């Protein structure tokens, strides 16, 4: 009956401390650098009027906030110097900002998937449904709704709610089961399930639209081909007059409308690819935490042993770290999958270098 965590073969307190100390600091380092560079690239002039990139930019801002507020205290907790564990006000604010920023960043990617679906439609009226003004209104609405949905944090979160197996005391009220249920369901429904469903549904619809476009293009190209090779073989050759060569080295050359359309289509295709990979990463990284939230609600009235509670809390800590992975690696997804993103990133570095040289 006197079993304690320290008597188990696995030291869960030490394991949680190692996770918070070393894994968190790695995600923090790469997440801060990545999101700063995301914001730098997405604010460039070429992306200024692109609605999908506007959602990406807003998501990157909240990803940065999510990582700063979430991972800095978690890393400090690994060294036993976390101030949020001792101040009730800071504790409540930390949880509220983490939930709000994580939820907002996920919903903005969900809205980007809706924008991709509407943009990929062959119907003109459908494509006109999405405008920059409506995009801004949707972002304001999501932020305001987040304040309402996660306002319960200021009541349901407090200090001295220690985990078994970890040193964290800032968490849900242990003696208030209703708070535990509401808090877990709010995070599961609004931060994980709803955005994931939105991304999957509209991502699938976007793929369907893209396939339809490709089939339509193939049909048109097939219809425009000559009906018989004999027509080409027996045709009388027509001399083509030589055009004079322009030796101005392209000084006054302007890109044709076809070239502009080709570049735009390439950029749009890369944005769709980046979005699809983001959706996959979000679903994979958030799925374990979502399952755990459902499990915690389903077993909330069970009588659990000390060992079971310690294992559950350690798994929860690991699943939370997995969820942070989604917000920390987006820059590296953009860099690996987007040629246009890489080009604009290099231009940003070149511009910064030129600016430094001119200021000397």
C-alpha cells in the first residue's frame, strides 16, 4: 500500500525530466529559427496578395507563440527552474496562450486547405467565394472564438496539481472532475479533431479537383492533335520566315502572359503540395495526444494504481512533445518541398547581405 514512484524499476520523474530538458530544447531551437524565417519569407512582396500564404503567415506567427510559451517553461522545468509552477496567474496564462495559439495555428492551416479547394475549382463562382477580406474576417472570428472556448483555463488550471512521476504542478484541478472533462474535450474537439477533419476533407476535395483539371487538359490536348499522321506526311512544307534576332540582351524584354501564368501555376501547385504534407504531419503528430485526451475522459472515474498513473503521465508528456513537433518543423517542410519558398528565402538572405554592405 505504501508504493511510491521511486520504488518502480523505471524512474518516471527522471524520465520526464530528461524529456523536458533535452527534447524540448531541441524543438525550441529549431522551432524559433524556423518560424522566424517563415515569417520573413511570407511577408515578401511576391506573397503579399496570396490568400493561402496569408493563412500560412498567420499560422507561423501563432506557431512561434505556441513554441515560445509552451517549450521555454517546459525546458526550464527540466532544470527545476520553471516559474509557471509557482505562480497561479502565470500558470493560467501559460495554459490559455498555449491552447489558444495551438488551436489558432491549426485552424489557419485548415482554412488554407479550404482556400486551396476553392482555388482549384473549375467553377468561376466557386473560386470567387474566397477573398482577402473574408480571409481576414475568418481569422478574427477564430481568434475571438478561441477566447470563449478556452476561457475555462482561468478557472480549471492551477498550481499544486502535481503529476505522479513528474515535477509539474501547473495543470488541471485534480479534485474537479468536471474541469478535467471540459478542459480535455475542449482541446480534443477544437485544437485537434475539428481542424484535422477540415484539413482531411478539403485536402481530399482539392486532390479531386486537381485530378479533374488534369483529365480535362488531357482531353483537350488529345482533341487538338491531328487525326492522322498521313496529314502531316503529305502536307506541303510551308517556308517559315526568319525573325530578326534581337541583340538588345533582353533589356526591354517583358515576360509574356503565358510565362506569368506558368510561374503562377507552378507556385500554386507547390503551395498545394506543401499544404498536403502539412496536413499529414499535423494528423500524425496530433493523433496520439487526441487519443490520450479521449482515453483520459473515458477512464476518469477508474481507480488507478500509482504505477498506472505514472505511466499515463509519462505517455502524456511524450504525446505533448509530439504535438509540438508539428509547430516546429513547418519551415523545414516548406524548404524541402517548395522551390519558390527556397528562392524567396535565398533572396531574403541576399537582400539582408546587400543592406549590411550599404550601411557600412
